[in-house]
C-alpha cells in the first residue's frame, strides 16, 4: 500500500503551501548533508511575461532550485496519484536561456508518497554530489526511478 501525501494540493491552498515547504525542507536537508545549505535557490518564474499574471500551478513545477557552485538545478513536477503504486520518473536535461546560462538539470516527476519521496531524496543525494558526473547520474536515474525513459 502506497502512503500518498498532500493528495489535495491542487485544490487546497494550505495543502499546496505545505507541499512546497515539504520539498524545501527535503532539498535543504540533502544540501546540508552535502555542504551546500543555502546555495540551492528557487529560480523559475511563477508569472507570465507580463509580470503580474501567475502561471497556473498545474502548469509549473511544485519546486525548483539551482546551485551555481555545482552548476546544476533540480525541478520537481508533482501530479495527482492515479493508482496505488509508486509513481515516479526522472530524467536529465539542460535548462537556461543561453549557452552561458545553461545548467544540467535533474527533473523528478512524481505523485508524492512516502515511497516516491524516499526515491527522490536518494536521487537528490547523488545529484548534489560533485563527484557524480552527469553521465553517471543518467545511469543512476535509470536504476532508481523505474518510470524513466
């Protein structure tokens, strides 16, 4: 049995904020273990180009952060659970608007549960280790997130 968390995060403001806080604490915990506390900062815009119209929550990451020292970022995409199984996928991509600004990014797409959060935390531990190359991380992602391409 999968223990889903914050299943109402898209309809309930308090639940949404608790979910964001959950991810912030988890990322900070891993960052502190790795010696990068305070260096993983949110960076994606939450508004359209006009600067006032918010991007709908279901169209953007629940959490994102970048670490300039590691030249890496992470994006957490969270959806509603669709079955009583662990639902998680992960992949690596480049982000940024120009060659000079591009970072390697770990994307984790999941339905939040105790079990998927544990996998996500393990992936983050690897991603925040500067000795793990992007190529090595690609292999790790395939092993740890069974829904990945």
